[in-house]
């Protein structure tokens, strides 16, 4: 009964995964036979300004996004935890952006932020505030922050919903006990809510780290990696080198990306498990 | 007094959250409903010509058909495959099965783009590029871990009584699963169908890598090709974006309770 799943997993995941690792030590160029070249691809990577910039972009985007998504997701959840009508409506509406593909979302924001004709420009114009206008998408330093904010607006709702679920699953008696002990709002948050929220924190931290470090479609449509390579991510670098003559090199970048995702995920899982044991 | 102020502040913050989530869609609609030369950013013009133009120019009809096929077919197989695998993983006590389970769940950490080079070679070798079946196989594989995880956890939390009764009545394990257990999995099946349908509809990476022929393009690909060839005609671009996000939004509006519930149960049980 489990056979179809295992066959698919082996053929379309496990074997390709192993061959990515194998190919990263070769000079495969997509056509001819290839030789083992040891760590050459990785050495080349260190000297490749574009790939290093992409690595830096990926780390910056990944960690800042994962952090902001969790901080704002938690704040949203604390505001929306009670089951009032307004809160329930808000939970539904803030979740809407996460059901739209990152690709479409990127286009929506491109339409809004584009110079001269974009909605933001025209809103500022209408209020006579054009001196506040900057073409953020064309700015080498600011463009990546635009992508971070757009990504935050898109996925904060999904993160918040999971935190709401986590908060609501906490036994209300514990809050009564905390109240009787004279604990205020922030003390209760620190000593009751946060520790018991560990399962929700784990799932949100892990999924946001993976999702943010693998960011692809939202950047493809919003900036295309530009200006220059200012917002290009490792995943885009890999995609853009799948067909050309640099495929062996692209797999080395893939291996780097696997490590970039795996290391923080494993660390945060271990940390969450430690916490869970501590509070049990 | 202090209480009323707090509750007023709360309401304002909630409204701000709603505003932030919704304002991009408002501007998108205004842009989509305006003629090329538009008058106001605040009031829509209600010009629908843009929609007609893009449906024709961007070949959105074909793209909607392709996206529908590549949502429904993989979804069907995902449910069949992962529900039965989840049943086995939940009930088996063999170490071997446990190892497979953790390997499959662990693969969630590896985004498909990382495998693009060997997958491209593989797809070329089996003739799967530009075909429904080739892309379907990859889409099923990509969605295995999450659905397997949800089914396995759900089945684990269920008692063995029903299946044991069925086995005593002479059913094989296979029959016991499909006749007796599967119908009781409705809540989690509904969750997986809804979440995966949206995620399959939004598929971008796999489609981008393996569908290049114009008659095989899915909705996002058709849009990006349209934008590349017609340039920055913002009202038309907005119109395509509105059409593309309509199906997930409609599904969400119809099943919103299940969405929120699904996300919540999936998360807290994990």
C-alpha cells in the first residue's frame, strides 16, 4: 500500500537529491560526459561575485523574513485571539493574501510600486506628498527590503492563524491561576503563553525558515532579481543555470542552498525540543 | 474609561491589519478596471475592456484549462497515495517503515528548485517535458510529505476497532482500509484537498521548468509570457492578475471555515 509513495519518492526525490550532491563535484555541462573535479565548483563559487551576492541576499531575506513573520504573526495572534465577530472577520481577511501565489502577489506589488503610473505614486501625488516618493524597486539597497515587506504582508496572516490556534489550545485555567497569583498581562505572556506555545512556534519558525530561504516566485515577478543582482536569490541563480553550460556549477550552488536551509532548521528544531522538555 | 479606550485601540489595530491585507487588492482592482489612460486612483472606472483583451491576447482560456488539469489530476493521486501510505505508516511497527516515513517528511526541507538539474535530465530521458503526465508525477511527489504527515497523524489518533472488526469479517488490509477506514478520514481529506488544490493551482517552479510549449502553459506562465511580450501595460497586467487570483479566492470564500480549521489542526497536532 505504501509502494506507490515510496517509488515516487525514490525516483523523483531521493535519486535526484543524491545526484545533485554527486554532480556538484563534477564539471557536467548538460551535454557531454563529465569528470570528477573535486571541490573546484565550490572554490569557483567563493570567487563569483554574483553567486556570493545571491547567497548574501538569500541569508538576509531568509532570516529577516522568518524573524519578522514570527514577531508580527505573534502580535497579530495576540490581538485576534478572542472569538469576537470582528476578530473572526479579521482572521479570515488577513489570511486571503496567503492563498494567492507569490508570483501573482509579486505582480500586484509591481503594479502598485512602479514609477509614475503606480498606485503608490498616484496616491502620494493626490495628497501633494510627492517629495516622499522614491523608486524603491530601482534602488540597489532598498529593493530587497521592499521584497521583505511584500513577503511579510503576504504570509503574516498564515503565521498568525497558527499562533491563534496555539493560544486557543492553552488551558484557560492556567490563566486564572496566573491572575490569582497577581501576574499582569506581560508576565502571563512571558511565563504562561510563550512556553505553552512552543509547538506552534516550532512549526512557524521551521516553515518560515524553509519558505523564506527558498524564496523564488515572489522575487521573480516583483523585481526579476534586479536592479542588477540586488535581489536575486540562490534559487533564482540555480534556475537561471539549469539549461546553460554551467549545470555542474549550478548543482554546487544547490548543495550550498541545502546547507543554508538544513543548518538553521536543525538548530531551531533542537532548540524547540529542548524548550519543550524544559517546560514539561 | 480605560477599558473603553483599550477596546477602541484594539478595534483600530484590527482595522489597520485588515487594511494592510486588503489595500493591495483594492489598488489592483482599480488598475484593472481602468482604461489605459486612467483618471483616478481612488475611484474605479468600471471599464471591462481590459479583461476581454487579456483573455484573448494572453491565451488565458488554454492556460486555465491546463492549470485545472494540473490541479485536479495530481490532487486525486495525492489523496489515494498518501491516505493509504499514511495508514500503513500509522499502523506499522516495523523500523523500516518508520525510516521511510521520516525520510519522506524530511524531504519537506528541500525545495524542488534544488533538484532542478537532475530532474531536468530525468524528465528529458523519460520524455516527460511538456506533458501533463510528466509534470503530474513531479507535482504528486512534491506534495507527498505534507499530506502523508497529516494523514499519518490523523490515523494515529484514531482507534483500531473498526479495522480490526473488518479484518475479523474477512477483509484484507487493503479492503479494510478503503471500505472502512478511508470514509472516516473525511475531515482530514477535506483539509488536504483544499490546501493542496490552492497550492497546486499556484504551482510555479515545476511549471516554469518543465512546460515551455505555448499550448501547455499554466496561468502564471501565460501571464509572465504576456507581460514579457506586451510590456508594461499596467491595466492589462492588473486584469490578468485579477483573473488569476479569482479561482483560489472563490474556493477560499466558499470553504473559508475549513481553510482556517485545516491550517489550525495541521499545525497544532504537529
